[in-house]
C-alpha cells in the first residue's frame, strides 16, 4: 500500500511535473517503513528570504502507527529541496528502525551483541547523548506573560510555560522570520 500524499502549496503555482515528482517520490516511503500511512508536503516560496538560496522551502511530515517524522529543507530549486527533505526523512526512518526493530533477537549471546554494537558505534557517528538535565517549576501564565518572561530571562530561542487557560505545557519560540510561535501540547 502506498503512502497517501497531500500537497499544500503557498505562494507559487504547482506544475503537473512537480506534482507528479513529489507524489512519485513520497509515496514510496512505505518501502522503507511499512507502518507509514500518510504524508503531508508543504511547498512554499519565500520571497522575503535573506538568502536567495533559501527561497524554495519544502516541509514533509510523515505519519503512521506510532510514527511521526518531520523535516524541512530550503534551497534555490524546489526539486532539490524535495530530494534533500526526502534524504532527511530516510535518515530519520533508519534511526527509527534501528531503535525499534533491531533489538537483540538473532540468537547471539549478550557478549557478542554488545561487542558488535560497540564496534558499529565506533564506526558510525556518535548518537547524541544528554549531558545536562534541568528541572524547574512551571508557573501558570498567559501568552503575553510568557513573552515578557522570555524577554526578561534573555531566552533567545524558546521558553516553556504552563498555559493558565488550558493548563497545558506550551513552548514559545522565535521563528526564522523574527516573529514568535507557540507549540501547544496535546496528550494522545
């Protein structure tokens, strides 16, 4: 079963050639991870991008049972952006599959599995590790108070707060265009 592809276009016309290209490439993602069900592709043209090489923006969000993968790429050619974003998704799929479907279950002893894992880890790039953990109390506040707190604390990228209206943890962040955005959390 092929992945269902939804294409959204902002600020430029979608040609038949581009639509066929995106559908052909993205619908094949289930060959790499069979639990994938749908993919949402956002194609944007950003006239206001500082660099001309960042004007063609492609965002790809892939959903499936227990899987949510997202990637974004910016180049000067929309076809190149599609290829680059697919490369990022392929890498995410490989990492996901490695964590989910490759546990030790092939009959090897624990010693052999640990030795093989340590050898392969030395050869591959290192996985990111958590080097610092912070804890802080969340005070209920509205969005305007969160913006003020973010500025007062000097946080340049993001600020985590408890929304007083919804009683949900939200993240306030600075967008590339200089504006602010909010990520609202939901429990599945």
